[in-house]
């Protein structure tokens, strides 16, 4: 199973309501999804993701919310890894919109933040 931890738990800042973001290859994510369903663990999408083609789902384990993000291939996994490493190399960005902008630029191979 190929797993990449990303999100605020890697590059900060972590807040009380921060979820744990995990990137999985789609085959692994589908397998995990089936195992969670077998264990009667409820899977859900955030309001923002409902009605979109968001490639993933959330589930909760007690007070932890886990966000599973699907990727289609090794190249897409590499883009997530590159973006995560870029944000981890910077001071934590508090503004969520700015963090997303920098992350997306890094995923596309750009250097958006000095």
C-alpha cells in the first residue's frame, strides 16, 4: 500500500479541528473503503465536496477525522508528495486560501512562494 501523509499535520499549522489527510493510490483507497464499510465505519463527504468529483472520502475514529484522497497513478502521487514537501519547507501558512494556492502551484511544479 502506498501512503502519503499530507495536510496540516505535516506542514502546519495544526488546529483543534484539523483532520488527517492521507493520499492513497486508488486501488488501495478502494480496498480500504471496502474494509471500512465491512467494519460499519461511516464514510462521508464534507458539504463542500458533495455534488463534486472530489476523489476521496472522510471517516471518523473517535475524535479523529481522516480524509482519504485518491490518486490515479504514481505520477499523481509524486505531485502530491512534491507539494507536501514544498509546504513543509516553508513557515506555516495560516491563511487557508493562500495555503491552497501555494499547494496547487507546487503540485503543478511551480515555485509560488519564496
